[in-house]
């Protein structure tokens, strides 16, 4: 196409928006020609002039044809006709729009969450140049020891900036007491890497990222939200002092509202230099832990001209040297790998980092498959309904053919109707998708641990929705349009004229579509049933403790001044006060909560014998009574178990069998790290520790009252009968009165923690069941609608059958056989596909076979019941037909 053709098309397109002006100009020009013709004749000038010029309206039509942009004008005419046709059948239109809105809305909602979690780039310039560094083999992941991070920061020649970061909760001391603030420890090149100017003041840089702070002492950068909400948006904020974790910081600047947290999903209020970690984490020191403390996540910005492939090639050549140079001992082994085997790779970092990606990537991909199946079911359902509806338009199509319409023209008209339905349904679905996305977020996060993902639609969501809309248009409209326009004119006129309008049994298209819809619905229902049954089995797993009624209050003691016996007296006083609250049956403490995702291990064995790696747990007196874990032998811990009375421990049953097979361990000695000798005073039942899917591990329990150092923090555990609200309010007041210098604890429940630990399984099962319900509803509507249309078309035939002696039961049986055959064929096909597809979700199942016959049978029975229910109303309606009226109807 040359420039002149493009210009002509552009002018024709522009003419569509100025028709009135063109018509006025055309009328003026034709009147001018008429006036000039009149001047040529003296007698009868007007009649001769009009005769010479011809019909003015004809000339107008000719001029319009020259300037017409036919594709757009034809489309607008088709669109107007489609609107009129859909308005004539409001019931069908409403069902179609609701079906498409649910299907497309579900697809858009799931994709919006995937976009927020996996795809949306950080709002920084040239985010595509950001990378995340990862340690290989995969056992190590994204956490670096501080020496390795600093080595990469100094020697990463392929990077313009290398930055480290890690999320931290800070204790902010103010006039109203101490409160917990979400923040990040970030290195000096972090803000430079993001390339966003501060809203006020300045960012800190490498000159501030030093132990003890830079020349101006410890500095911090606050978020725009913190500045406005907590600091009243005061103009003199730069230079003001705040106290974090007993360290006085000077506010250097305010980050802009769009400034992102590198750890996506977290809300960061305060940024502190990474090198100040020993100050804010005191009495702990991860930096001093060196190669044995893995806690820093590392990102980088590639130098201009360097590709990710070149960066990985550089790291493959140099990173092993970096790891060895950072290690205390080049010959040491960690996680069954030698230090010399470790190396670094880069991964795309445009979307930042989130540990939730590792946890929810596979569930979200599986969920995307589920909603795609829902979309296919919806499209097959509408295609089937449109095919049935097209039977009522046979006369219309035949008339259009007779008047000269081409098959392509009619195809465009019918596809325009499908496109109008798909676009309108997509708009409704897109409007509902933000609410659905927020609902999905409740499964990813929790009330105790909220997440902050931006799920607002962006260009990727709009492109995805447009692609889904085009797919829906093709799937819903193509088969009905081809069938409606595929026969000859003579055949159409013969079928549409008078006589009995029975359904043509030779066309299997509608039946195949409905059978396919039933098969897909069965696959979805089977998958949902397996996931739901697996979730039930997971919730029925014996935990070794009773989570119901267990309220948790985290006491962050590491920043207050007391330690040793003085700190234990505080814990003892808090426990005594909590124990007398109404409804509280037991109170204790724990350092690591079961199923919390956090644990440690201890090297334990008999004195002088090889050590075993056991899970370690420090707990308070009455812990096993509060948890309702059975005490099998010996006694529990007491407040009198101090270092002066000798070290003691309690083993669970698995640890007892491991260390003392066929022996009674009570009263026997064990050793920790072949150094500390400890007496076993009791045996308790096994309890889950890391995850519900994992077996209860061998565990050794130590009393919180012994080996007290570094101001340990514990979680207070209250066993409460009845609603816990009053007890929680009173408990928070007690803690604030006894320990006013610590943050007021945020209450949690053990049930909530367990629910969060199986969040991916719960999300998969709940949403699969929801989408399976939608699929069943759509399938039922499709079966009912198609059978109702077919029954109406056979009114005359049914009337004749009844006039010839057919009974109502025979008519009902004849009508129901239509859906019975479709449902049976679809169920058989669906069972075969389900057996193959169930292997795809086997990794999400717990204690459930992906070929569970009970679930497969129940799913098939449910589909059969839906088909029977969808057949009932058309069958009853057919059985009540009056033969005389039916014959007259034809």
C-alpha cells in the first residue's frame, strides 16, 4: 500500500465523523450546478436544468459511495442490527452476558493476581535492567551471608550497582510508648539503583552505610506514608530525630509515594543502612555471624551494554572464587555441598523479589488452567445456545440469501453478534475483577500477615482481557455462524417453509458441543473434588496439640533493659496475671511456634556417642498443658528449673525412640554439641513442627528458665474457653503495665497460623470448588436451554405423536433421552480425561489418590443429576402439549 492509498483511507475514515458537514457541502455544490444549468436556458429553465442534471439524491448517493469507508460502515450497521437482535431476546442475552462476565471476570482476576505477584515491574526507570542474584544449587536460594554480598558489591564489574536488602521490624519509641514499624535494612547503593529522586531531603548512600553510621551518625529514610500519617506531613521533617530499637536516627529524607519496596508485597515505612544491623538487632549480630548467617538478599543493576547472558557468564567464571573468598574455611560443607561447588546466577529482577512467588507460582498456574477451563465451558455453552437459537432464524437467513447476501457478509453479521456479547461480558468481567482479585489476596495473605499487592488493571491486564475476548468471540460464534450459513438456498427455503419444524438429526454439532461441555465440567468437578477432599484430609491430620482456643501474644523483649533472672521474673509475673483472667485455662511460653515456618535444630546425643540432629524448642512451664500435648512419662517443666538446679530436657516420643531404643529415658543424661550434659525429666507425645504434610520430627524441649542470655523473646500462649476478645484486651493491658517499654503485642491464634500455613492448598481447593460450581451452573443452563429450544421446534411433531396415542410418559422419556445421551457421552469422555489430567494436580494432594474412585463416581453422579434436572422442565412442558393446538401451531 503506497502513501496515496493510505492518505485516501485516512480521509475516508475521517469522513465518518463529519457526515453532516459533508452532506451540507455536497448539497451546496449540487445546487450550484443546478443554478448554472438554469442560466443556460431561457424558457422552462428549471425543468430542463433538472433533466440535464438528473436526480439530486442519486448524485448524492453516488458521491457518498465514492467517499464511503465500507468496512467501518458495514461494521456499524452489523453492530446496530446485533443490538436489535439481542434486545429481542432479553432472556438469552442476560444469560449469555452473565455467563461470559463470570468466566472472563474470573480469568481476568486470576491473571491480575499473577500480574501483581509475578509480572508487574517495579515503578522505577529501566526496571528491565534490574536482576536478582541467586546461589546455586537450589538448596540455598536468595539469602546471602554478609561477606559474600560485600565481595560481589566490590567485584561485580558487570553491574553498575549492587544492593542488599532484608525486611525488618523496628521498635519505634514515641510519646505514646513503643510500637512496631515495618522497615528494611538496605545497603548504600539501594536508592541509587532505583533511580528515583527523593520527595524531601536526600537518600543515604555508601558514605552512610558504615558500622556506627557515617559522619552524621545513624541516618534513616522514611516513606511518604509514614511522613504523612505518623509525622503529620510536617515541613521540617528532614533532620528530625527518631528512636528505633534504642538507636537514635536522623531522618535524611522522604521517599516519594511511588517508591517501591524491593520485597514485593511488603509495606516499608523506614529504611536503615544495612551496616547498622548490629545496632538495631542487638544483642544479636548477623554481620558478625559471617558465612554462618545467611540473611541478605542481593539485587543489582546491569551496566549499559551488558546482557543478562553476559552477566551469568561472568558469574560462572568468578563466583566460585567469590564464595571461597567469603567462607571461613574453603573446605567446609553446608547442606551437603562443598563451598567450592557454590556459584551465583542472575534472574530477572524487574518485578522485584517476593518469597510468595516460590510458594504460589505453581498454585496460580494451576488456577489459571482451572479458569481457562471455565472459559471454555462458558464458550461451548454459548455456542450450543447460539446453534439452537439459529434454528429459529432459518427463515431470516434464507431470506437474506435470496436477496443477494453473500455467505461472508452473513458470517460477519453473526460474528458481530458474538463479538458484542463477548465485549459486553468482558467489560462486566473487567469491572468485577478488582473485587475478585482482592478476594484472592485474602487466600494468599492472612489477617495477621496482610500483603500489599497492587492488583489494579494495567496494560498487561487489558491486553489479556482483549485476547480472552477475541478467543470467546471465535469460540462462541464461529461454529454457529458456519452452520447457519453452510447450506444451499433451496435447502434453506424448503426447511424454513411450513411443515413440521423438527430438529435435523443429521447435525451432530450441538450434541458434540454439549458433550464436550459436560466432559470439561466433569474434569473441573473432579479436580475440585480431589482438592477439596485433600484439604479435608489435611485438616484432619493429628497435630499432637489442640489449636482451637489457643491465643498467641508475641512479647518482643530484646530491646528492653532486663536480662537473666530479672527478665524471667517479668515473664513469670505476666504468666501469673494472665492465668487468673476469666476464661483462661492455661498459660505458657514458646520461642518457636509449631507450623509457623520457623525452627532450629540441635545436635543431641548420649554422652560420648555420635550426635543426632533434633529439632530444638524452648518452652515455658505448663507448655504441654496449654498445648494439650500428652505427657507420657516423667514431669513437665517448672519455674524452679533454673541453671542452679541442673540442666533438664524433655524428649518427644520420636526422639526417645531414636536416642533410647527400648529403654526408659527418664532420669538418663543427654548432651548438646557433645558439651552440655542434660538430664531427661519427661517424655511427651509427638507434635507437628514444620508443616502439616511433614511427619512429627524428633524434638528436644528445653526450659526457657535455663541458659538465659541475650534478652530472649517468647510468645505467650493462652488457652481460652469461649470468645477470646475480652481475654485478649485484658492481656494486652497487663503486658503494657508490666513491660511498658516493649511494643503492645498483636494477638494471633494458632488456628489462624495453621490456616495460613496451608494457604495455597486452601486457595486451590476453595476456588476450584467455586469455579466447579460455576461450571455446573453454566452446564445446566446449556443443557436446559438447548433442550428447551429443541422441544419448542418439535412442538408439531410431539402433537402428532400424542394425537396418535403417545402417552405423557413416552413424550417425557423421548425428550429426556436427548440430554441423557449427551450427559452419558460427556461423562464417559470426561472420566477418561480426568484420569489423565488428575496427575497434573497430584503434587497438590495430600493422602489422596488422584484416581480416587469415590471422587470420580461422585462427580459423574453430580453431572448426571444436573442433566436430569435440566431435562425435567422441558420434558414436563412437552408432556402437557395439547395435540390440536400443537398441530395448529404449525
